[in-house]
């Protein structure tokens, strides 16, 4: 076993550790040298997997920074920058970030569970209650699924909107994490409601009343759960992050989970880097969704085919896919995936790039990206120490 990639990943996580929490990157590019909710929690999960006390302490600080800057309506900051006495808080750019709320709840509860600090959940219980109440409001129609705006999550320059699969699954994980402590029948019922709606609206041949029956029939779901749907219909791309979460959470019939697993393994095998692309297939200029994609960027357009969210390969996403493989007993495949993640992270003397062109293997985005390192740590520890998150 080559420990160099793992040690380099730990080294980067320590480099991005600050008195406010984990920064998204070690380089002061754009707004990456800030404490981000989703990046910070994913780095924190890696910290828990590593067992490193300093990194775990930084995870706690990350959560405290986010809690301290929670909006009075319950929104968790997308990111926070502290410069002396000046604190800059963003709750999102072109739209608010729904997943900041769910990642925060997951982070608080996973930290408390693995450090055996139940008082941490009690300390921030009022913050969590605001989050849960806000998620209820974001259903809008009170039928169980969140309604997410365009740009409302980590894929903030992609085309997903409405009932986005990834956000529903994060909510299930957040509720399960919190209910480990709360043991609430109301929350258990809510988890069951969301799970039922996911299976009715995102899996094939499902019985039950659909949100959008005509659009469901036109989507012709077969090999995986589509990435989102809205009143305008389904977006049918494969979302690697979301389907990995679905496998970890055992959403859908066992038969359909095997179909997702088979599809994902076949897709990965076709890719030059042996990594799953974030979304697949890529949206091309000739596609109807191209105009939606090309206009959804605040600064510069990055979603060229096979890059960034539009078919690019991310170490972070593949880290969660690796956890899904282990959940399904695919240990050899998980080992091979870890090798592919480490090979990507090691490019240009361990530059830990944000993502790569899935066809040319060219690096894209920000170097020294913390959650790229987190992917190596999470999957390495899950393979070699049998570490398991509470999912």
C-alpha cells in the first residue's frame, strides 16, 4: 500500500485549516479562501475518518463558524470570510444554496456521533430546528420534496432545478443523522415520506401518485435516478453524486440499486481516467439545454462539454461513489477507484485539482482543492480501517 497520496491529502487538509475552519483551497483564488458549508463539512467528514485530532478540532471550528453566522430565517451561509473584525457572509450568489443547510445538519450530527459529544447536538439544537423548519417551508406544496432553484446547490452552474435528486437525498441523510439523537417518530415519518416520494418519482415502474405523471412517463427512467424534474419536465442526466448517495441510503428496490451499480461501473470503465463524470452525458451546443447552461454563470463560462459540472470528473464526487461501492460490497472496485482518485490528485506534483476534462484528462478549476484531498482520506480510511459514516 502506497501511503504517499494519503499523507499528501492529510497535509493539504492541515494547510487549509484556519482559526475559522477549513478553507476550500490553499490558494487565494476567487473566493475559495473562505469557510464554505459543503466544502467544510466534506473536509470535516474526512477529518473524522482520519482520526487526526487537529483536523477534527478544525471541523468543530468550521461548524461553529457556520452556526454563528446562520441567518435569522435559518439559512446556513454558503461561505464565510473573516478578516480581523470584518466578517463577510454569503448565503449564495445568483441563488441561495439549499445544500448548505443539509450539510450543516449532517456535519453537526456526524461530529457529535464520532466524538461521542452529544452535548454538541444539544448546544446547536435550536440552529438545527431552524434548518429543519426552513426545509419544510422549501417544499412549498407540503408533499415531501424540496423545491430547489437553479444554482441552488454544489452544481451551481448546471441545469438542475425544481425537485433535485441530490438535495432530497442529502435531506434524508441529515434527518437520519439528527434522528440518531432525537429519536423522533415525527422525523421517522418524514424520512419515510421523502423516501416514498423519491421512489415514486425517480425510479422506474413505480406505483403511486406522481408529482408530474406525464413528464414521468416521457422520462422513461431505466438505468439510474434522473438528476431532477420540475413543472417543465425531467432532466435525465446521470448525477454521480446523487446516485452514489441513493446507493448509500438504500433508496429504491434492491433490483434497481443493482441496475444503478451496473450502469455506473460500466460508465466508469469507459472513461479514460477511470472516474465517474459528475453528470452524464454532457450537454452539447446542439442540445436544447445549452442556452440554459451557457447563461448560468456569474463570472466566466466553465461548463464546456466534458468539463466542470458538464461531464467533468471530480475527485470529491468519486470519493462518495467509492463509499457507495463499499456499501454494496464492491471492495475491489472501490480499491481501483481509490487508485484512480489518487492518480488524479497527484497530477502536477499533487496539485489536487478541482476537476478534470473527462476525455482529455486536462485539469480544470482551482488547484489545491481541499475536498479533492478529502476524497482520498475518506475512501482510504473506509477501505483500510473499515471506517463507516452513519448513513
